[in-house]
C-alpha cells in the first residue's frame, strides 16, 4: 500500500474519501490524473475500497446502526473491518463485493 508519510498521498486519500461519497471510480480516476504521477501509486482496488467504506459509513450513520450490526450482515471480521475503515489496507475482491452488495441493498440511506 502507499506510504502514509507521504503528504501528497494523504491529500489524495482524503480527497477520494470525500468525493467517493458522491462520485464513481472512473470520475475519481480522472481527477487523480490531474494530480500527476502520484495517482499511479493507488490501485483501482484501493480506490474502490476507500469509496465503498465512505459510502458504508454514511449508510451506518443514516440508518443509526452499529458496526456490529453491519458485521452480522456481512462476512468480514471486526479486526479486518477496522483496518479497512482506517484505510490501512485495501479490501480483497470478495470483501469489496460484500461491501458493494450491502451498499446496493441500502442505497436509500445514502
């Protein structure tokens, strides 16, 4: 994963978190191209993870449900979910599919 000590990458990650709530992967990738070479350091899977986690957090807040309730619905353990929510790692494709299914099922809460 990209270096957390790199100021530019922190800014990009923060931007993706904010924009991921409202924009799709391709739109964010286009914006990142404007920032130059740094966008090459973030994989599609990492971007998709940040976007999915941002949307999931909105849904949890709007539904006023706990993380434990979410974990009962999907097959991601609590420790792994905390790592994903802290953006310490990218989701596996299976985890991302589970998150996207949850988001799709709860689209009305975005």
